């Protein structure tokens, strides 16, 4: 289905649902495979590609008219799958560039940067996507689309955008042969708002050449 016909009342709504669910399931499968660490040299390029594609799906959800669920209250999807192992795998795989600095909301005046982790971001994104996928697999298609659209706007969209920006910045540092201020020494539980000097002090200097090989950034 073409995005130009997204709001065409004559379209089959199942086409949109199938396209969205296929994209989301493909992302989950691909990123879970990356987390296994079988191909660490390709980790960053794969994640850059997969998150970029996921955000296209998110953009389609965000541009779509509001999706209204069939039921007033969300049906129970059962216990959420544990993502701690996935989070830990990514933390090891992406060390020492897991931690990065991000402005939470660019439209809030004088927003201060906060420390985030790509590994946390990926785990949170997958948790949101799996929740909607549970609805979809139970045949609650509208509920799944509502959840994916809502959580895209409220959580996984901003989270994926921040992670993508960090990965793009990492690639740019390497490709442009610029030193990278690694935030691996920054405690993400601490209050780093407004303390740029402390960020600089805690951030160790890592040359791009030292991380390019292990993270698969040569000849991407």
C-alpha cells in the first residue's frame, strides 16, 4: 500500500496492519539476532539500518489518523517477556560507546542533556513492540495498531530517534576521523542535567580508530 493512499477510505485496512506488523516483527527478529553477538563487527551498521527502517514504520503510524481501539479497556496480554538478558547482551556488545548524551524534548526551552544507553533504548523499544504484537497475534488488530501508534508517540518513537542519532553520530565520528567523547564513565542514574563540565570530566577520550574495527565501521 502506498503511503499516498494512507487515508483512502476505500483501502483494505488489513493491508496497512499487515505491513506494520511485518515491519515490527522483522525489526524484533533482526535486532535479537544482532544481540547474540555472532557478528560483532556488523553490530553498529545493522542497528543503524534496522532502527532507520523501524522509524519509517513509526512515521507511517504517526501520520495516520488516530486509531481508536475496539474496546474501552485494553485486554490483558499476559506477562511481558523478560528483556534483561537482551539489554545485558547489548551493553556488552556496545561497550564502550553504549552511553550517550541526549536532549529529551527539543521543544522544551533550555532543555539540559541527559545520559542514556543504547542498550536500554533497544530493550525498551522491543518491549513496546512486543506488547502490540501480542495483541496482533491474538487477532486484536485494531488494538495492536492503537498500541503501536500510541506508544510510538509516547515512548518508542522518541527512544528510537535518540538511539538512531547516537548511532549516526558514532558513524560520523569514525568516518570523519574525529575523536569521540565516550560516555562510558557516566552513571546514567545520576543527575547530569546542566553539568557539562562533569560530563566532560567523566567522559573518557576514545579515538575513533580504536572503536571502528570492533564495531564494524570499516567499509560500511
